[in-house]
C-alpha cells in the first residue's frame, strides 16, 4: 500500500484526493504548506508527494524543485512527485520543476488513480 503525502491548503482538493485514494489503495497524509513538505518527506518517507501547484507560502513548483535539489545533495530521499495543475499551460511549470507526473484540475477519482499508478509504475 503506497504512502501518499498530499501538499495542499485546499479542503476541496484534500477531500477529492482522500476519497479517491485513501483506504485499501493507499494511505494519505497531508501538509498544508509547501515549506512543510521537505520535513514530512524526511520523517515519513512517502512513496509519492502529490503537490498542489497553488500552496499558500511556497508554491508547488518551488516545493518540487526543493525536493529534487535536497535529494540530489543526499539530504532527502528521492521521492516521486505528482503535481496538480490549474490549467494546461501549467504543464510547462511541472516539466521545469521535474515532476514525475501531473494532472490538470478538476480532479476525478479515476484520473487520479491512473496518474498515481503511472507515477509509481
């Protein structure tokens, strides 16, 4: 059962992801700020971070880049990242952040489950 760390300050995003993935499929934990992701990854070592592009104090792109740089320096585990984007144009940002995968909102359970399987694949 994969461990998922969800980084979002949006209740609707949390509710959608939790409903689609929690239970027998995976265990979902949550942080509400981008600056909390690195510590949570170090402590819990999730299989994947699902990172909302719009997070209050440190956006999803900066969060993903931070994880990549820390892993490259050996200061954090190498962790897969699935970014949740607001629009198709944001795919460019996900690629620049070196995300392993992305989904454009609105989210639905089937697309989310497929994207998670692909990222973990």
